[in-house]
């Protein structure tokens, strides 16, 4: 079953074509990595998927519904969860309140249920012992984990992670890989990543963007051996 | 005792204290406190938008005046009695909040501040322009005979104080309830990180609009109450000064706290009262206080208390 | 035909308003543009300029031109110093955070205004103009012998008012040269465009900010000195011009000198002309709502490239 697909999705900024005519299908249950050199249009593309950026042309379909004109907050309610490229949490609120905010509209005021699900999510990512701390006092790595906890606490159908390992230490990256592998069965994951090691270890399939268009798609092995992909990366650094 | 229980106990205790003071305060302070309580409702209305949602309006006098004139013009020119006239004041405030909210929320940050300032200024000028009905700057007195609800004469100091207390308690307890619910917490989330809140699935625009409606209507209730209880309506209450006052009171007392607005209003009222004995330039105190607050204590009195000691304070 | 003299009178008065307004609005726009902050106390610098002008002029006996000249040379720099002090003590400390700056400058507004009340008092006091000749303005009419001139009663202006208009034009030209031809202007524009990059290029952003804030206040004070022979000096006189300046800057667009000038002309002249026919209050209501709607629907103003 295709969870998310786009047809002819494009975005123009004045004369610049950031994303051009992208057709894309994401089957349910898959872990897909979206990679490409800097400036390839990945963030713009994902912005159009999540609803943060309006499309210039084309359609986005999620769970069988055309969501092209649906505002971002409604897409979240429809089953998407999104983590920002630069971690965006509530620094002045405690860790547990950060996660509580993420799921309160689902539990509809049942504070007991909210507390339980908050605890579960924090446990899942491994920061349950920091629940009372102010989110801004956490290390960067833990803040990233908090953001992921906020995402998964919503029990989304699609989890979009925008460069999740950026700024993490090697050990934290290994923990992250384990976490993603653990989540893989429960939800579909779309991962924008620069770290090829992470991609190879977690992705079922990879889509490569270059210059706003899809350059290649396939299994990690196929992409690894693809000459055009290598040229794109080596050519533009 | 849970935090919620503690909060309710504290705030009910404050109401009880104010009730007790009704019987012991000397006349001068008795009248002042009644005034402070009504103005604190205005501050609490402002706090809902500024302290909790994080939107700085420079035009709240428009809402205060909508309530005041909605009520007093109805009494003066249509001959209605006080009760229904108060409702007209509230309705006026609600309508004005809706109009201003829908328009001003299309802007953000500094533009929002200026837009609200402009709308309020237009309102003030309109009060002057229609001076035939409003008597402009001079204002008009609302006769004692009209200031009655259900036979109770509100110009009597004791009745007036109790009416002010009822209004104050209502506004304070409404605020307390709102901040404890999911809606209140989303407002705080919007203040802290609007984009994140949007991407968690919340309709940020709708929340901001509701916050403006609540804030504006509460401010209008204060304006209508002030006109009714103190028997006067004048253009000063629509002027820029009355848009700055609630900002000052809330900042001083503690933005984003329930008790802060009252503490700030009380403090500032007496500070200005004392300095106007010394000089006609008493607004100097307001200016110095604003500068000192922004430099050294942006959290305000109750805010600092919460930060340093009493963490559960709402 | 009776209408025409009124219109011309309105136009002339409007040009004087526009002249003074353009200087003041330019000061506000520079501060907006380079420092990205709203200075609500801007109107008080205008007032301080006027009050200082009275103070200085009253030290001179004899021909009013000397007193006025002294005021013109001394009041704006003094006011600029006051502004720089405020910048160093307050604005710099709050790191030019937009919201905190607005609140702090509201505080400054009251401090400056009330201190003036305490020292100068609540009265409005005039300053004599350096020269003041009544000039009657002729209109053309069709007579039996062809085109001829006639002088409608009441239609005139003064040499001083014309001088104000010319002075404003000269000063605007000077500022334009400053911004486009001098090193300081270059530093200002660089800081305006991209503060971080400017810092990376070792531009002393802190000093540029202090200078710009001083310049903005100096322009406002200058406007105050120029207007004080026409309109008396009073401690509350900053309020209306502040709002008008806001209107001009927002409609003209941030950081755009041509936009500011055009908007000042529009506002000044229409204010002059509308006041001839309609209540000035109604004119102000329309202008105030106009600003709000421009901000809501056209945030970049008429000329600006950037919004608030």
C-alpha cells in the first residue's frame, strides 16, 4: 500500500527551480532515505510534503487523500510527524511537557493517559531519567532524541526526520541507528540524511535528488554502485 | 497537595483576603482598592494575550474603551438600565476583538504592534470625532440613579467594592482555569515556539484568534465595569496611555502569571499615587519603571518569585 | 474660483509640513532600517530639539537670527548626544531585541517628556524666526487686456516658511550624499543589509548603531528647531509628529529614502489640503487606518523592498 506519493511536484522561487517535477512513491512500512548533494532540493521537497512550503505545481497524496492544499497542522493530524533540521523544542519547558504537548490533542485531556504515553516515548528514546529537566538544559544529542520522542509519541503513520544525526557524536549515532531499526516495523520513516553510514545501516530504499530532480532510486546496494550518483556527489562535493 | 489544588487554594485565599479587607480598610484605601481590582481585570485580559500567548498589543485601550462606551452610551443615550448595558459593553468588546483579531493576525512581530496601535489610535480619534455623543476628552458622568443593578446602588462604596471584587474574582478564576487546560498550554507553546507548535498539529491561527477574543472581551468587561462603578466615561481611557498601562502593570507584576497583573496594578497605582503628590510629572515613574524592568527584571515581581522559589505558581 | 486660493494655501502649508516631516521620518527610517528597531521615543527628540532651541535662543538679545543660528547649530548635536547616551545605557544592554526595545523606548518617551515638563514647564513658548517677511502670492486671471496677475486676500506665505522647505530639500540631498558617497554611508548600508556579514568584515557594528541612532535623533531635533518659529515649543508636541512619521515610514517603505520623501509629500500635502475641507480629526482617522491596512495587506509599503 502506498502511504505517500507525489506527482509532478515542483517549487519555484522566482526564476530558480528548486524542485522540478518529482514523482515519488513511498510504500507503507518502508524506511526510505532521501539523499543528495547540498542544494539538491531535499529540504524544499520535504517542506512541500509536510506542508510548510506551498507547492508551485503538482500533487501530494497521503493515505489515499490529496493533501496538496491541506495546511501543515492538518497533515500532522492526518498522521505525519516531523522533526526539524535544526532541533526545535520548547527550551523553557520541562522535557515531559514537551512530549505532552505533542500528544495532548490525541488524548483529549485525559492527563493520566497523557502521562503514561509521555513516559513510554521518553523510555523508548532513552531519556526517561531526564523527564523533569528543562529541555533547554539537555545536551544537543538529547534534545534531538527528545524531538524524536515528540514525533513518535504521536504514533504517526509517517515519521519525517530532517537530518537527524547532524551534530551527534559517533556513539549517539549508533544509538540512533538502533532506535530507527526498532521503529521500522511500526511506522513508515522518511529520512533526509547526509551521513551515508547511517543511510546504509537503516534504509530499505534510497531516493537520490540532484538539482531538484530524482537522479536515482533503488536499494542501498544499487545506489552505492550507481556511477551517476557517485559523480553527482564527487562532482559537487 | 497537588499543584492544581495548591493554585486554587492560593487564589481563593486571595479573594477571601480581599473580601475581608472590605470591612477593615479606611475609606481612602477602600476606594483605591476597588479601582485597582477593576483595572487588574484589564491587566489580566492583557496578560492573556501578552503573557501567555506572547503577542504584544499596543492597542488594548480600544477594547477597554469599547466596553466603557458600549455600556455608558447605552445608558446615557438609550436610557437602558445598568445590567443590559453591561452586556452591550461586553458584546462591543467581543465584536471589536473579532474584527481586530481577524485583521491584525495577518501580521506578526513589530508590524502587529503597530497595527494594534493604529487601530486603537483610530478608535481614540473616533471618540473625539463623535464628540456630540461622547463629549470627547471632557467625557460625561453617569448619573447615580442609573448605576444600579437589581436595586443595589453601586455608587455606595461597600457595594461598589463588592461588585469590583466579584468582577475581579471572575476574571482571575477564569484565567486560572484557562491556563490549566490544554488550550492554555497550547497558548504557552505558541509563545515559546510557534513553528514547532504548528508542526505538532495545532491550528495556531485559530488559537491566537481565540486568545484575542478572550483578552479583548475581558478588557472590555473591565472598561464597562469601570464606567459603571466609578460613574464616568472619557476619551482618556481610549488613549495611547491606557494601552501602555496594562503592559506596564503586567510587566511589573509578572507576565504569564495569574496573580502578576493584580500585583503589578496595585504596585503601580500606589507608586503613581505617591509621586503625583510630589510632582505633576508622575508619569516619569512609569517611564523609569518600564526601562528598569526591561533591563533587569523582565519576569516581573511574581515571575521572579516563581522562577526562584515557588515553581508551581501558575 | 474662490476654491483655488484655499487649495494653494493648503498646498503651501502642506509643503512646509512635508518638509519637516520628511526630515523626521527619515531619522526614524534610518533607525528602523539599519538597527531594525522601532524607536517610540523619536517624537521626544523632536520636542527636545524645539525646547532646546527656545532655551538657546533666549540667551541671545538683539537680532533673532543669531539666536536661531545658534539653536540650529547646537540643539541637534546635543539631542544626538542624548540619544547616544540612551543607546549605550539601555538599547545596547537589551541587545536591540525588537520587543524589549519598544517597551524600553516607551519608557524613554515618558522619561524625556516628563523631565521636560519638570524643567521647562507646561507652557508653550514661541521662538522668533530669523527673518519673517510676508509674501503675497499672485494668481493668474483672464482680464480684458489678456493674462494678468491679482493678489487674493489672505493667500500668502512667509519667507521663513519657504526657507524651511528649501532647507529640507538641501538636507535631504545632503543625507543622500552621505549615504551613497561617503564611507560612513557605506558602513551604514552594509550593516543594514546584513549585520552578521558586516561584523565578519570588521565593521564596528556597535559604533555604527550608536552613530545611526544619534543621527536619527539629530534629524528629528533639526526638524524641531526648524518648526519652532512657526509652531511653539511645548512638552507634548512630539506626539502627533511621531504618529505621522510612523505613517510616512510605513507607507514609504523601510529604509527607502525616495519612498520616505514621496510619502512625506503625500501625507504632508494631503493633511494640509484635507484640513481645509474636512475636520482634521477625520483626516487623521483615515491616515491612521490607512497605515494599518498598508501593513496588513502591503507590508513592504509603496517602495520598500523589505517589510517589518
